[in-house]
C-alpha cells in the first residue's frame, strides 16, 4: 500500500476535533506519531506471553471483585438498596415469583375438586400473599418514588390488596360456616 499522505490522515484526525474533543489543541498528523508501516499493517499486534498472563490475571481479579462486591469497583461495598435492586431484577427472583403463583393456582384447582383441603390451601395462599406483599414492599424500598410511575406496580398493588382482602373475608366466612356446621350438628 502506498504511503498515506498527511491530507488523507487529516480528514480522520480532524473528525475528532469537529466532535468537540481537543478542539483547542494543535492537531498533529498521524504520520508524525506513527511509522507508516504501523498504519499500513492490517495484522493485529503480536501477543507476548506476558501480555496474555496480564490479561488472564486481570480477568481473574475482575471476577473476584464481582463475586466479592457484586459487580462494583473493587473496594466499594454495595448498599442494601443496590443488593435489593439486583435481587428484584434477577432471573432467579422472577422465576421464584412465577413458581409461587403457579403453586397457588394448582392448590386453588385442588380445592375445587378435592374436598377437605381447605387448611392446606389457606396456608399456601397465606404464604403466596406474603411473598407478593414482601415483593411490593421491597420494590417500594428499592425504587422509592420511581415505582409510583410504573403502571405494573399499581396493577400488582391492586391485585395483591384485593387478594389479601378476599382471603381475609374468606377466612372469616369459613370460620363462621365451620362454627355454624359444628353447632347445628351438636343440636
């Protein structure tokens, strides 16, 4: 390849100045800074074993920092809100919520077709409602006012609130029905 001229490189160097970087500095053509052979070469720079070891060590240190500090720069501890945010957006938490909802759905279907399972269904429903209530509380703690802008948060809040209210009403009416059945059988 022929030697690149200063005018050819001037267009490339001047582009960074037009974007606002180094606009006040005197621009130096690349041919003064780098030999032409380096500019003409399409091959990647040679990798020496010491460079490979340094990259490997840096990768290991980065991995250790991620494990120790949760992805933060080494030496910075995560705040409780950061840890909570990471947990709430993790795939494991979302999968846990999905499995919890599916378990509740299955037990509600069991309640319809198998008599005498009311106690088990009530216990599992209490657990599920507790999990979703904790999830909403953690979202409020983590995202503060930002959560109030989310339509999904409001939808979840309405669904969980109504579910808790209906569950409490169901427990109260179930206790009254059980008492009425036991008092009528003893008369």
